[in-house]
C-alpha cells in the first residue's frame, strides 16, 4: 500500500473534500510553530508527498487538541491526517521507540505528569 | 402477434458512444413481432419523428418501442408522435438506454448487452399494452398560494392580473415575509420596504386576491385541477371588519414581555400586535400565550380602549374549505439555528449577531431605531468582523451542504453601508470564496473593497472568544499570507446559512410533493421545469425550491404564475388513463382494495354478472377513474388478481420480469 | 350429538332453516365428511364426533347463494373463519343460523399408527374417552385421545365462539404446546438447513390443490392459479412458476386473513405441515404490528391493509 | 450452477416512478456508475409491486431483487410505500425462513434528489449478491436432488 493510501486508511479522511476554508489553521494553537500549516496538510496528501508531512515539524507540534477536527465544516479533519502521518512514522520505527523502562531516566522535575499519562494513552495501543 | 417497431436513438454520442446502436437494431429484429427496427442520431428531432411516422404507416405498426433517454424526458413527445399518426399513444414504450445505461456504463459490450435487454423488456411489455383513452376532468379556476412573502405576493398578483381568483395563505399576522424585514437591497441599495409595500398594497386591493393571514393549510386532498384544501384561520381575537388599525390597543396593552419575532427577538412587543407598521392587513392579533385576559380572565384593557369594538376574546380557530385548480408553494426560508456552532459564541455574546439581525438593527423601525450599536452596551462598534459561510457548505451534521447564495452579496452591502454611514468603523470580512455571479454583483463587491475600504481576508474564522472587557477576540487566518490573525472586534456578524421554512415538510407531505434531504422542494426537471413540482398542479415559487435572491425570486414567482395561468386557462384536463380496473368475474367483493385506496376511489355495487352462463348477483368493486390516481395499492391487496392497473398490468410487469431474466 | 340432531330437526321442520350444514357418516368411523341435509329423514346420517375436524364455514359461501337460511354447526375455531368471511362480505349473516358446538379436540386418523383399522371407539361427542380403542384386523389397540389429536388442537385458540346464534355443548381445554415453537425452531436453523427442510417437505407436494380448496381464506371466485391474470394459471407439473411458488404465494394471499384453522395441514394427503407457512406470517405480524387474530372481530384493520409511520423496515431484525 | 469467473448476477430493480426512477435518472445524468447487472422496471409506486413479481423474477433466474420507493412519508400517493413496506417486510422474512439468503432481497427508499444514494445502493446490493453467487434455492425449492 502506498503511503497515500496508508494515510487515508489510517485517518479515514478523504482529502478531496477539503474546500480550503482555513478554519483549521484559524483554530490551531500551534499554528505559529508549524512549518506546514494545518490547511496545507491535505495538499501534501493529494500531491503524494506524505514523506514531507511525516518529516515536518508540524507532525510533532500538533497538540491533538482536536479543535480542527471539531470545527472542520467538510469532515476533512486535518488533525487526523497529521496523526496518521505520525502513525506511519511510528510504525516505520517499529521497536525502535522508547520502552517504558527507558523513560524514568529521561524525566526531569519540569515535566508534567499529565503529559506522560496522555502520551501513554495515545501511543500504547 | 402485434407488429412492433423499434427505434433506437443515438442521442448524438450520448448513447451511441457507449451502446452499439446497430447491434440493438439487429437484435431487435429477432424479437417476436418486431417488423421494423432502425436507429437515428436524434429520434426526438423533427426528422426522427418523421421516420417513426413513416414506419408506422408503412408497416402498419401496432406498437412501438423507442430506445432513448428517460421516459420522463421524451415519453410525451413520442406518444404525441404516435397519436398524430393514428397509433394509440399508450402503445408506445420507452426503453431508457441513456440515463439507465449509456451514461453510467463505460464498457461498450456491457452497455450494449444491457441496452438489448432493456429493449427486450419494452418489446415484451408493449405486446401487452392496451390502447387507453384519457378521460377528462374539470378545472377549478382558482389558485392557492401558500406563503405571503415576495414570492407568494408576486405569484398571486400575476395570476390575479390574468383574471383568475387567487387566495394567499400566510401563517404570520401580515403578508410581507422576509423581505419586509430587510433594510436595503443589493446591488442597488434601494430601501426594501419602499419597493415591497406597494406590492403588498396591490395584492390586498386586488379584486381577484383574497388574503388569509394568521392562517395555515390544514389538509389537502384531490388532484390537479380539483384540489380541496382546508385552511385553518387561527383565532385573531380581533374582528377584521371592525378594526380600523388605529393602534391604540397596542399602545395600551400592559403585557409587553413577548419577544418581537419581526425584530428577530432583539426587543419585545405587546401581546396584541401588528408585526410592523406597514402590515397588511393592518389588523392586530392577540398572542394568546401572552394575553393577560385570555390567560387569567382579568385585564381587557384593549377591549376598553377599542373604539371600534373590534376586540373579541371569544374567537375560535375556524376551518374553511376551498376548492382550487392549482397550488403554489412559496413558503420561503429562515436562518438556521446556531446552537451547534459554539465556537462563534452566538449564544454567549449579544454582540455576535446574524446578518438578518443586523438588518433589523440597521432598519429605522428596528430595535435600535436604525443606529448601529452593540446590543450589550449600546456603544457604537468601531471594529466589526463579518464571518461568511456560517453553516453553509458544511458536510457535517452541523450545517447545510449547499451554498446559501445570498450571503456574499448582503455582506458586501452591510459592509458598504456601515463604512458609508460610520466611516471611522473598520470592517473586516473573513471569506472562503466571494461568489458574485449576477448582474452588477461583482462590481458591487469591488466597490466595497475599492471605494469603501472594506478589508476582505481569505480564511474562515476558527473561533470568537468573548473577552472580559466586553470585546470579542476573533481567531482567524489569512491563508494568502499564511498568517494566523487575532483580531479584537466590537461586533461579529455571522452570515448564517438559510434553510427552507421548517413547515414546508409538512406541507410537502400534504401535497405529496417531492422534497429533498435539505427540505427544498424538488422541481419536475432541474433545468427545463424549474417552477413545477413533479406532482401535477403544484408549483414552486421562491426559496422553497432553492436559495435565491430577490430578483431571482420575483422572476421565478412570475414563471410559476405563468404555469398556473396556463393550467387554469384550460376548461378540462386530460386525466391519467393508467387507472385501476376490477374484473367483475374475478372480484370477490372482499373490500380489501377499498381499505388501502388513498383516494376513496373504490366503491362496491351489487351487480348481476354472467359468469360463463351462471347469472348471479355479486358484490363487485368499482373504480371511479376520475378519483383513481393509479398507484396500484389495490392491485396487490387483491388476492384473486381481479384488480389490475391499466398501463402497468400484472401481465405487463411479469412480461418485463421474464424478458430481463431471460 | 343427539342434541344437535334434535335442534336440526326442529328448525328444519319449523321451516326456519331450509337446510342443515353438518357432517355425514363416512365409510368408516373416522372419515365423516361435510354435508348439507335438507330433510329430517336425511339427518339419520348426521354425525358429530372427534373426527369431525372439517371446518364448515367455507361451505357457507355456497349456502348463501341458495334460497332460505342454512343452519350451520361451527366449532369455536371454525367461528373465526366464519367471522373472517363475514368481514370480507363473502357470507350473508342474515342467511345463517349458527349453532356453536362444543369441541373436545379433533382427531387425525393419520396419527393413529395401526394398520388395518376397522373401528375406533372413544371419539364420541360429548362423551369422548381419555383413551381411544382401535379395533384392527390384527386385534385391539389403544391410544391416548391426546396423542391422536390434530396439531392445531394442541395450540387451540380457545373455547369461545366469536359468532353464533346459539351454543350447544361443552368444549375442552386441549392446549399443551407452544403455537410458535416449530416456527422458532426453523427460524433458528442456518439458511442451508432451512432450505433443506422446506425442499424436502415441498418436494412431496403433488399439487392436488386440497389445501387451497379447503382453506376458508382461499375462497376467491377464481384463484390466480386458475386464471390468466398473472400468467400463472395451472400448467403441467413441471418447473413452471406456480409449482415452486404456489405455497409461498398462497400463504401471502392469506396473510393477515388466515385464522390458523389448520385445515390445510389436516387435508394434505402428503402430510406437508403447511400451517408452518401461515404461522410464520402470523408470528411476524404479531411481533411487528401487534397481536392480531384474523376473524376475532369485524372492525379492526387487517395488518396488511393498515400501517403506521413507524413500521419496521424490511429486513430489519431478520434471523 | 458453478460460479465462474465471468458469472454476472441478474438483478431486477423495481423503481417507483416519482422518486426512485427519477433518482436513477439523476444517477445517470450525474454519471454515477453502478453495475450493468441492474435492470430497472418502472412501476407507478412501490405499492404496485406484487410479491408475485419478485417470486417470478427469482423463479426465472434473478439472483437479486431490489425495490426502491419514495421515503416513508413522501409517497406521491401519500401512503403507498407504507403498504409496500409491510408487504416486503413479511415477504422477505418468509424468504429468509425458506432459506433464501437475505442479501438477495432489499428495499431502499431513494428520493428523486438522491442520485448518489441510488448509485451507492445498487453498487452495494450487487456486491452483496455477487458474493452470494448464483441463486439456486428458490428455483429448486420443490425439486429435491
């Protein structure tokens, strides 16, 4: 399966439904941190450039706050696309990811507990 | 064996590009009874019809099959052609090899095979077609218009001017509709009331027009030319004949709490009220929910002050029954509810308003007497943000999938008027696309940008956040600059999607008129019959058929009127001969068919029959062919097969089934 | 039984009725048949016993065409059929004098598993015995009355007559089975098993039309299987349409009208449990559209000529 | 009958004149493809469809039969589809009872505006019937092997 097919399957999103209204970008709290803006995600998928999306800063700047998913009037849900890009990356890495045993060493005082918990919830599937 | 002719249309390349028409002709000739078959580029053309005519004469055809587009398109054409050439029009069958075949299949072999099968089914059926004669029914020369907005008024005036009686049924206390709520109209900026009220007066004064306001359609029965309609005239509690419209009752009424619907609930009105000053009829109604007298028995102030003695607390709803030949639906629209759009804070902040509310605010008769001010604190807004496409073009369940069509233009109008009247107020419009097809429309929009300095930003707003200081933080984006925008505004105006009046579904059901998933009434043909419903005798005027602006509405209203006039001008209508018929020798008289007939078209009589020499009195079902609409419900409920439907008989359908499964 | 004969005699002799519709002795004890009696003398052949399962209501259609009133004996379950015919305007109530007779469950000779039956005693009415004594060529056998009863009596509709002018005799409670158990058993099968079951049952059919001819709901003047209305007139027993679909179509035509009188199964010479078709419809109707008993009254709307806007969609909740 | 590569199901679709036939026309004018196996028979109303027609189709070799009508409440004849709904509910239940796979029968309400739904319905129905393979059961109900 091509990357494009993969990303469509994981996300369940049809990027062609996007009408380029930009509501996602208007809603995104990480907009300024991102190199590829939420409303541009679909273009990368349509142009068969999932690589660039998966390697972008945006992939890791998305907070999964779901504002774009909630508000998208076209059911495109850029947040799902970027999450799928992350999934593709994670699947490629396979077992190279962190194991729970390695985490304590990486912790510091500043790191909020909640971040850890949500990270576990999200990536331990 | 009947002599059948088969005519295969190329429809230019519409059919011929995917269906091997020669092959269809070749195989048609192998069908039983087919004595003539030919193909032609455009069977519906004059020359094509001449070929059919000649074939009928030369081959003495007793039935013809035309393999062409949908029967909904040209069945009537070919039937007329047959009739002109001495063949009963009901001996014509259409095999739909365009919509149901060539247009949806790509593979030529597959499409050709299917076209052949459809042809065979039609040939099998036409062998069993009976020559039918259409009956006649009289036309009641009176029209009903449901809805008294600009669409209904225009339709009524046009019909009335042609000399026919028209009744308008309007559920509000006054005619006028949405247009009466508007301040100015695009693209000419003339005052809405100034152009509407003369029309309202004209309708009211017209000798052929009867207006039933504060009334609703309760029940519809009958069929084209012969509708019977029950109209509920809601209790007004004011005698229409006595009231002089002086207005003192409204001034004196102590119950002033109800929200003013006409001003979109932005202020209140009295319990006895006329919705607006130019109301027609200028007779108030009493809001029974708010009236102190009607609820507690005490008060009666309006009665005391009414010098004409017009107040009548004892009035009851009244049902009147009228006959009509045609019905026009002109039920209009409303804006959608914004409860599902929490991100725009409509329910949170008084300063987030819909465009229709802005119309009322900018109107001199509105809640702020025409001053542009914030409803929260009465201050003049210095920074106004317009958000386009709120609820329009949405494929989720929060909004509507269609473009509401009018928003781009009225927003340009609002922006322009504000910049004109309050030059120190900044106006920003967040848009997805600006759509301005229409005469002088794009020029109008460009004037807003170029001459009035309205700031247009491409990008939908994500969120409107009310701030502690009373301002509104607009989270937007400029997609062309690829920048996020945080803009502090004093007022936000939402270009809210429009939807058909919610009552229309109920009305469509009563009329058995077809309606789409968005509650817009379906037209008989999207291009060629845009003002007719597929249900004969029912016509469409205004936004009930689809979003449109005032000029388009008026044009469609006139078009609907012409269709009505064309119908009412006839003394008799040909009735559908495809009605049910009972075979007296097979009928058991069991009454099951009458139980399912929606038209009450089946009755029973005791009749002497001669059943192969046995004479006896039997209870027999009899179908009134003027009432029967030909649905066929009775035919299936009849266990003995005595009841059959002409044109769609049991044997005809079974012949089609057999041909398809052959 | 004598009470019935007396009643018939009185009414015939007074001229109140022109004929009596009852059961006549057959060749054997166990094969009485429906018959009209027009004179007091002819009543000597009248019989009413456990083998008088035949439902007389359908004969009232013909009786209604004759001059004068007809006295008819209806068992409780027969009265539903009569009422259903009344609803459908097939019988003339004015021309019927209905005596509701008691019933202690009717017997099926096919359920008596002995060869060479000569005589059966114990089936007399009203004095039916717990056990039937069967004299055969090979000696005397016994069988419990219940064990020889028709399937329909095990799921009896009840002892009440829904229409009558007069009642004679007592009825017995015979219910000891669940009416829909067999239908449910089939519903629970896999499609392959269901098909195999019905294929094996229907393969026995010889298209003798006995089921149709006896059925009070199949009272059409001209049956679709005898007419050209659907290109479905009876043809040779080949693979033609009606051969395969006969029983399904018949069941559909009587759906909502069938009182579940069980005559179809009783008369089938091949022993096909035809009532299983009708009962499937009845079960579905009860479950989807509310409990309905055809013939129980004259006013209620029949399920197939009625609807609600909330009806189930086809295919929903199917096994 | 063995299922061959080239086997194509025979599908009969009964469509009411006012909604579903028009919906099929709309599917056509919108070029929304569905398999050519579907052949449409026009009836005035879904209530015109006699169970005999459906059984006839099966007997003559149809592999699937679908009935399309106006949405409940929108019938051109007010109530026709409500009767059709009851009739088909009972008929389909009976066919299921006889062991005919339920995927071979279907009722779908398709309005004149629902060209997309018409096409999608036909695609999914044909797919289901294809998966079931040739219909042998109803044809063979009486003939025990």
